[in-house]
């Protein structure tokens, strides 16, 4: 393991993931800048992940806890970690060998930055389905994104498996919310960003996210609709407690979540909840989201709201693309 001053602990929560755990651990140990340690937190698995960990000898620490969910497992790993920074990696995902090196290079050069993220690719099985690459319009000096909230609202670039955060910055905001199951990661990113809006960023894709049918993120109706409204209310409250500047900075993400919640509710036939969210934010929503609920009343049939929500989602993407191109043209002219 590395004995360099820049120390990174890798935290891998695992729940019945012995079949794929070898891949994630292997990718952490093959980094061109080695981590200080790799910690696997077994969240009450029944498939004996300790047998996989044992194959790597003393290079990997194994911790077992009673089943309490991924947020609790990650918090357990953070508390046990000895590194200055924590790199998160789920048991079924993996890194390219340069992931930690990219983070170390930028975070060492910019000691004021508390966290790092990078582009990633999504795979379904062995097939790459999408490459989530931030285009850099908010990137400063090829080193950091100046405002997490603006970039996240437009691109949703942050992902757990590409995130590296200073341990102290995690502890200061209370770690992952263990009452959440699914969105506990972006909930933490929001709270970290309230204190640290600048985030280090590398343009190189450095991690792979494997989407699996039946996973939390695959089942959007279960993982998004139910907790999203409460999450928005909670984080708005935290922003208000942080002051007027924090409220203004975080508003793009809050409104993006509100629009997403409206579309998901209509897609699932939850018209009452969609209307409640619409009434709460209608004066601040983008035009496409502002029109979504009133116009959906005139679309007949059970499939009407779903089709209309899909249509408005595409229209919203077209609007974002238009403004991105306009900004790019403006910066080029300058």
C-alpha cells in the first residue's frame, strides 16, 4: 500500500455481492496511485464475502455489521478509515487504474478543495450504454467545477463510485443519512456542497457503473418518487439554515429535483402529488416544467400523463441543449 502523504482509504459496502466483489477490490488494488487501505464493510450478507476478501490477504480490511443498509455501511467504513480522503466504490462497480491518480494530482495542487469527482460510464452487462461526461462549461482551469449546484442541476455529473471526499468534510455534515435508501448519496453531496461548492473534477472517464435490473437505481418508482419530496423539503430547510447565499446557490438543484418529481409522479399516475409539488414551486420552475401539470389535464386516457411526461422530459432536454450551445458560442466569441 502507498505511504505517500496523500492518503486515500477505499470504502466498499457489500451486501450479498460476493459474486462481483472480486472485480471491485481488484480494481482498487490496481490503481497507479495505491490507496492507503481498502475496507470492505459487509452489511450482513449471507453469501460469505469474507471468503473473497481473504483471497487478497492483508491488503484488504474486512468489517462485518448487522444489515442496516448502504448508508450505514459507508458510515461504518468512514469511521474506521485512516486516510485523509475517502474514495467510495460499490461492490458491483469498478475503477480504471488512473482514478486515484487523477484525484491525487488535482487535490494535491489545490489543497483548498475538499472533494473530487470524474466522468463515468454505465454498462448493462458487458455493453456500454452511456458515458456520463461533463462538458466542462463550468470547469475552472481544468481542475475544478466552480459551483456544484449549477453543474449538478444541468448534468447530474456526480456519482458515488467516482466520488472522493476529505474525511473531515464528511464528518462535519454528519455522514450519510441512514434513514434514506437509494438517494442517500446525493443527499450527502448536497450537504457537503453547502459548505464546499467547488469540487475538483477530471475530464477522464475513470469508473464503470454496472446497472442491474432489480437494483435500487433501476427501480426508479421505488427509489425516487417516495423519498424525493421529503428530501427536497429537508435540504431546503438545511439551505435556509445555512443562510440566504446557500439558498440562492442550491436553488438550481432543488428546482431540478422538483421538476423530476413532477414528471415521475405523472408517469406513475400520482397526479395529486404532482399537483402539490407544482403549486409549491410553480413560479420558479422552468417553463416546460411549469406547463407540465396544467396541460397534462387535457391529455385523455390512462397513458396520457405518462406520454406527456415523456414528451416534456425530451422537451426539457432540448431546452438545456439549446442553452448549452448558446453559452458555448458566447464563450467562443469572447
